[in-house]
C-alpha cells in the first residue's frame, strides 16, 4: 500500500513546512478568517463531525491543542473538543493544578460569556488553534455552560448582569434552592445544581447575550458545541418560571446562531430520572449516551462482548448520540477509574469501528492511575495521556473514517460472546477479543475473498475464502481488517521523558529523554532552546522559580510532534513539623486546622472536616504539629462557628513546614 501525506495546497504548504510547536510566532488571526478554511494536509479524516471520532482534549490549553494538531490528525480524529472557553471563577489564587492548588471544575463556573480564561488561554489563542485545525481538516467543538454561573455571584461580571436586565433577571426565582428530587421537572430545570445558581435561560436578554458569545466562537473558527448539564434547561412543555417567558432556549440557540446549518450541537443529558432523552435529541440535535457507556464498561471489563447488547445504544432507537468508553465526569467521580489502558482501547475499538453514534475519546491526565487520579504532573493546560494516539486507537479511527456511510453489523462467531466482529458493509471488519488466550477464528463474513493484514499491527494476516474469515486472534487484542479505502499515512515520531516526579524537592532534577521515529529531538526549557537530544540522553532540569517548563519536539517529513512538561518546586511536610495560625479578632476561640492532599487517591488528611483542634499558646497564637507526612499538602483554618480561610469552595493554602499563617 502506498504511503501518503498529501498537500492539498502545495504553495501554501511551503509556508507551513513545520507545524505544531515550532510555530512559535503565531500570526494574528482576526474573527472570521478561520471558519471553513480549506485543509492543507490530507489525513483521510471524515467529512463530518458525526461520521468521525472526537478527541476530548480535557483541560488542554488552546496552545497545547494547537501544538498537538499534527498528532491529533495522524491519530485519525476528525474533531477535537475543548474544555469551556468562557470567563471562569479564578479560585485558589489562580493555581493550575487539576486538583489541589487549583481545580479543573472552575471551568464550569462561568463569570461571563466572553471568550478566554486563565486556564485555557485567550481568544487569540483560540483563533490560532482553530486556524491550525483548519490546516488539517479538523473540526473544533467547544464545551459551553449556559445553565448556571459561578457559586460566588459577586464574581459575576457587571456586563452580564446588565445585559440580562439585573441580578434578579439573570437567575430563576429558586436559583439558589438545591435540587433534591430529580424526578421533579420543576426542580430539575429551575433549581440549583450542586449549589450553582440557576440561570434564567428563558430570559430573552440573556439568550441574546449567550447567542452573541456563540457567534463569537463561530467567527473564531468553532464548528460545534457541547452543552453542559443540558437536562437542567427546560424543553418547550416544561414548567415555566415566568408565564410570560416560554421555554424556547433550545430553539433559539440552535437556529438563531450564525451558520446554524453547519454547527454540530450535542447536549449532556445523563440518563436516569426525567432524562427525556428523545425530546432533547429532537430539540438539540444530539445528546450523550451515558447508559451505553455504563453498559460498555461493564461488558468490556467482564470480557463479554455480546453483539445484541453492544449494538443497542439505549437511546430510544436513535443514533444521534455521542458515545464514550468514559467521560470526564465518569473519571473524576471515580466511576471508571479502575479501567485499564487495555480495557479502554478495547472499548474504544468497539465504538469507533461502529457507525452507531459519534464516539468521543476522553484523554486522561498524564500518568493517571488509581493512586494518582490526576496524574503525576497534575497540571491544567498540559496534554494528557498519549493513549489517544495508541497504534490500535489510531488504526480503528482510520478505519472509521474509511468506512463512513457503510452499514454496521455486530456479530459473535458461533455465539462466542468473547469475540465481537463489527462489520461495515462489505468494505471492512474489526475483531475485538475479550478472551485471556489466543484463538483461531473461523466465521462468516461479507468481505471479498483475499488476504487482510491487521492494520493495527497486533495480529498476523487473516484470510477470506468463500465467505469465511479465518485467522488467529491474540488474547485481548483488536484486529482491523480492510483493503478497500486503506491508505498508509505517516507514523508520527514520539517524544517523552522519564522522571520519578514532576514535583521537585530542591533546585533541579535529572530526567531521561526519549525519542522514537526520528533520529533526534529538541529540548526547549522555559522558552529557551537547550539543544538536541538522542534517545536515552539524560538532562538536568533547573527550577529557578516556582515552575519550570520543558518542551520536547521531534520532526518527521515536515510534521512535528510535541510534548510539554511542567516541573514545580515542592517542600514535603513531614510528621513532627509544626505550623501556626493567628486568628482574626472576630473569630471564635476554638480553631481547627484541616490538612489534606487530594492529588493522591485515596486522599490523605489529618482528620475528617474540620480537621483537628489547634493548641492556643500563651502569646495568643495557635499551633499544630503534623502527625503524618504530606507530599503535596494544603491547609484550611476554621472556627467552631463555621468561619474559614480560605473560603468555601476554595482550595487550601500550600502546606509549608513551620510557617505562620494569618488571614489577610
């Protein structure tokens, strides 16, 4: 088979010989320049979001996504989905940890619907990312959050309040009353979700303001939207907060935006009480398929790949849904945390090979594990696990793109539910094994007679003769079989480093650098070139401030791969060291200290909230001696009346041995 990297516009390509990280000087992009631009590079991606696969670049910055675009395209993703792009609450002193000194979920606490925030980047960063995506024919979906604002209403921008017609007009009457009965549509659509005040999405002035935000994103180059907590925004026949304001939010945002016909919309509708999934599909266009993800995880972990069950999306007969093995909610609430990489790949092989629904690959944090849920780097803005570009994941994604429009049939050979075959018309088939041992395959197929290499590289070739497929399938593997439409695209080089930790005690750390698929790579430290490296070279990383940024790159055939690592300085606080606290004059005399580290799983803490009581000294100060070690500890002080510092929903202050703390 031929190898292809086709330049659609050779003249333009001369100016784009190196993509990704080396594009350090990003040209200015004005609104409207990026939308529907013709691709420069052809990676055989699907022509529509619906037919292709979506990469959920969870908590990646716009710059990180831009720098990774060649990798994303080469891995076969037609679409990349970002985290929310709107202005958000800046909690924890602007800390950038996914969990700890910073919180990933601040992205879901809007303070305004304007483009750009401190976690992901500016509007110019978004425009540059969309412009880069256009070169590869990649579409961009942005997560949008219209249902609620930040819990702290004082952080909400005055321009938003004024646009809505005042603070009262911005929210529903029971905006602060928490939902306690999800069977009630009144509570579900008009009350507060998890303490976040519920926006009056029927208010036409708010709708105008929000649509203006969507139109800005569209002008910046965005191709679709994922609507967070869509189930909590009313449908036309739902209870009204104000009898004069109809529940027409969905009609307005799906038809009243610019380029409405080309925009892909889907809503997060978690199935369960009052989900009204079919109605939301009709209103929005697409929804999530949370039940299917739950069933898929169950079957994959059990190794029982029953065709009849896995071909039912549990969406009322509709396939207008986004499917997943896991979502960011499944992962962060620990529902799916025990899935192994191998199980994720098997599950992904099923949903990406299928033409049923549109699959979304959630990219876990780099180095994530059961013990380190948010990874060994724990950094907002950074790329996550390289599993999204695993060779099997890539092969299945490319198969999906080549099979667009072909019917899907799932079957088990001779009723063996441990083996699943996903056939796409007469063009191709994917075999997924749930077994613990290798096994011979002999089963009916609609594939034409001939030899079929496994495009994933996992298995030896298979044969088809007289409508029977034969071969040997390795335990737990995926085989990707097709000749018609197969093109051998570039295999991107890879760069990575080995280190025990990204949290360094001291001024430096030694790391081992790796490169494959290229003779050498390049190192950039804090924006300054540190030369080239070969596979296995050791580099000393110096940390002069609170953080050191190390970027590795490698080039092949004019395409560049990139990975950025963030090292930070950390001072371990060991058992036996002390801290002290000076209480404000209006606090009660009984003071508690809560010490915790939530960067590990299970979380380490000195005691259940509010922690342990501090000792009052003769000088009026309070002291506390640690009774256990904390690798990355945070600390919160409170009194018996419930006053606390830092405030509710804010992360604690960094734990430092022998430090004297006080309230500013």
